[in-house]
C-alpha cells in the first residue's frame, strides 16, 4: 500500500549515500533506516524544479555501505514520501526498497536488529543501575 508508513524496526542512522535519479547522481544523508526502507535528506539546489529530482519516475537506485561492514549495498527503491523542508532548501524522501539482493537484504535486516538489540541492552543497563543504586 502506498500510504502505509514504515513504523516498525526503524533505527536512527546518519549515513552518506549515493542516489541515482534518472541516471543523475545525488548525494544524500539518511536520517533513519529499516529492513525495508530509508529516509534521506538532500540539499534542494536553487533553480531546480521539483520534477528534476525524478518524481515523474518514482524509482531510484541507491548505493550505500553500512557502518562497520565491507559490502556496498545496491538497491532499487520506490519513493513513497516526498517533502520539501523550510524555505525549500532541504528535500526529504521516504524510500521503500523494492529490489535488493538477498544477501544485502539480510545484511540490512541483521544490522538493524543488532543495533536495536544493543540500544535495548543499554537502556536495560541504565534501568538496572538506577534501580539498585
């Protein structure tokens, strides 16, 4: 469904990625990722029309590497959410991953779950520390 949002298994992550829109390279920064998608921001260059970011074509190619991994992930994604920030200087996009190699999909899923598990362990550690001291 196009209106369904990625509400689960999302983790915050700032990561530079390459986004190819209509064969043109755009540098972007993720704000969060999940096993099924990511949210990216990029500078919206003055003089560009919104359609030049490829929104007449909802599909983009993505290239990125997760921290502490050696593989470069290549994926195709469908733009599900588009937003221009304050004074139209930042362009934010929610992208659903439609085509990704199984090995890369597993790498992404394992990375997200490992980071969530680490964060939960940190929180439990703080709770235990505050509870018993």
